[in-house]
C-alpha cells in the first residue's frame, strides 16, 4: 500500500501511514476494507458485494426462465440489484465528478432499456416490449447525445475519464446503428407488402397502408439517434485529439496557449 501524502510504500495495509501519520482514506472507507479469505489472499468488501449481486441476478434469470419470461423478473432484478450497485459506486467514489456520475447512470439506464426490449411485460397485464427499441431507446440516445455535447464545454472543470466517455459514446452509436438497420429492414418489408416482418418487436403497425403518428415519431427518433450518436462521437474524438496534441506540445516544448 502506498501513502498518498508522502509516498511511503508498505506490503501491508495500514489505516495511518507509519512514516508521516496521514490517514488512509481507502481503509477508512468500509467498502474498500479488505477481508482475509485465505492465508495470503484477501478481497475488498466491495468485490464481495459485486459477486453477491451478480449471483443473485443469475438466479433471477433462471427463475424468469422457469416462468417462461412472463413476469419480467430478469428486468426488475437488474434494476434493483445493479441500480443499487451503480448508486453505491457513485456515492463511494473518492474523486467525485458530476459528469462521471451522469455517465455511469447513463450506462446503467441504457442497459436496463435494452433488457426492457424483451422483458418489459407481465403475462395477462401488459406487454410494451416493442415501444422500447422503436421509441424509448432512440429517444434516450438522442438525449445522451445532447448531454454529451453540453459536457464538452464543462469538461475543463470536471474530473473525467476520457476513455470511459469514448467507450460510452461508442456503445450509444453501436445500439443506434443496430436499431437503425433493423428499422430499415422492417420498413422495406412493410413498404413492399411482404408477409414476413423479421424484427417484430420493432414493428409499429401502419393504418391501412398509411403511416400512423406513432410510426412517424418512431421513424424520426431512429434516424435522429443514429445521426446524433455518430456526430457526437466524431466531435468528441476531434476535441480529444486536439487536447492530447496541445498537452504533448506543451510537454515537449513550443508555444504555450
């Protein structure tokens, strides 16, 4: 373990640095406290909690499978278990950042929405699966693209992780591309009056050959989500490359901004 104040390194964990007396924040945080499992092996309390949550979620998937996925057990257990884990992760982060916290929530919500595509139903009560890939997820991606653009201007004053942001934007774009392609395939099948609709969960029926208002909204959101996700990722890469170039230039000489 290394002391954050003086740099003293010890093979053993310590609450107070034996050299300078500085308190170790990681050891004061109960979730980062290590628990001995064997003679020379220990794990953090947080790791044990994550393992327990993953196992409970897998059990809920098997339970949902037993009931033929008719009661949304997988979705609700994911929301409760991993929602609690996300909140715990945000609350216990030592270097807090509003941007990073929102990005973590963004990732959790998008995963929950993806699960909703197949599990947001209760047998005999409601079945809203088709509205998520055709309306809800594209709308969320559009909102994410707008927020990401705003964060580009406040990022200078925030402690952020650029690689994490890059991966999150790429994840948004990947989902947007998949939905966009599926939507185009369904649209082609409907317009050519084919009897086979490949992606039924995305099919919002037309009314006598005319586009309904719901279909028009879905079409606008799907196209907008793909375009905005692509533009946002490109702009972020341009800004990130310019930032790295300026840092390297200042580090190795040249005119300073």
